[in-house]
């Protein structure tokens, strides 16, 4: 029997895609200069060969402890901090989620939202906007000697290519990611294409930086859509990203504005509507095949 997968996945990076950098906000709240912190993080990368994500997580943990700027920081503290960020989202983000769901529902399809981020997972999950709209969050995670204790160790680090692993988890198990969360090796399981929850052709990826390029490439390679996000600040990293994007890794690039009349907001609404139309046509064709084979 021919089948048409009915779930569309819209996958976002978090920091500088949906919201200004949340780790920098955390640093500022604890009177740590973000420019100094990120400068030291870059130094660890360039002089000691650290992976960028490991560099910033290591520096962050160095600031945790009695008498240090972050104090006895716990995951509960990070979650509480995340709750304070709901007024920081870029214009139109909150309404966008509902609009995209309604677009899909009109055609009797489903849209689900995911976050794949190199930021701190507990901060992201603390946001009520995320809690109300996002099916699953993949991010960096820290832990202490106990679940509730002060943070001491890196539990999970989301690197450039680690992000693509999570795309495959969404591809195979996106309707119930508890399975792969309980068994991180499950992503390597061979799953027939027609049995995968979210085909790559049903994926839309939105990200802002060099860490998102493997995801841009993967999604576009397998028939999905990828949108690049730029703020108005033209940093060297942004200029570098523009060079990478000349190789057609993304569909287009936009300011982080998600309203129905904003360029990116319109593109996302149109992308979901167009994919629903394509899936509707595929459904009709599949039914015709089933009829002929009966």
C-alpha cells in the first residue's frame, strides 16, 4: 500500500535565529562581559584546538562555584532564567507557530516544531513560548554530581555535525523522540524510507550561523528547504557565512522577522502551504496507485 507521511517538520536553531544569544544574556545577568567571554572562547579554539562548543561550555563551568560569578548554578536556575526570555523573541515568532499549524491543518496535515541548538537546553526549555509550541529541543546540557546539584560536567555537547545527527533522529522517529532519547544508538538503526516519520522533503530548516551549514546542506541535498537568518550586524562570521551560502546551501537569507508581512515570515508560511499542496497531490497519486493495484 502506498503511503504519504503527513508530518512537516520546521526545525530552528535558537540563538540569533529565534532570539538574541541567550548565553550572552545569562553572562550579562551575572556581570560577566560577553565580549571578553567569547573572546576567550575563540582563543581556546584557535590556540588549543578546542571544538567551539566545548570551549564555551568549559569556560562557563569555570565560572560556577562558591565565590565565582555564576555561583552554585544548577539546571533549575537555567530553567528559571529561560522563563525570563519570553519577551526577547524576534518580532512575529510567537504568532508564527500558530499560523503555520493552521496552514497545515487546512490541508489535513500536521506541522511540528523542533529546536536543534548549540545553546543550553535547559534555558531553551524554560521558555513558555518553547514549551507551548516545540515538540522537542536538542541542545547542550550540563550536570552536577547529582541532578539538582551545582553544574560541574558537560553532559551533552552539540557540535556542527552533531546537529545533523538530530535531523536523522527527527527523520526516523520525529513523532516520538522519547525512543531515541532513551537509546542514543537507535539513530543508527536501519529504517525503511516509507516507515520514517518525517521525510527530509518535509523538513524546513532555519538557522543563522556557520554551525548550521551541515544542516543546511543535508536538508537541501535530500529535497527540503533551508533558510538563513541574518541580523543587521555585519560581523566577520556573517561575511564568512555569506561566502558559504553562495554554494546554494540555503533557499534564501532574511532578517529574523517572522510576522505574516515580513519577508521570512511570508516565506515560511508559503513553504508550509506549498509542501501541503505537494503532499495532497502525492496522496491522490498514491490512492490511484492503490486502486490500480487492487
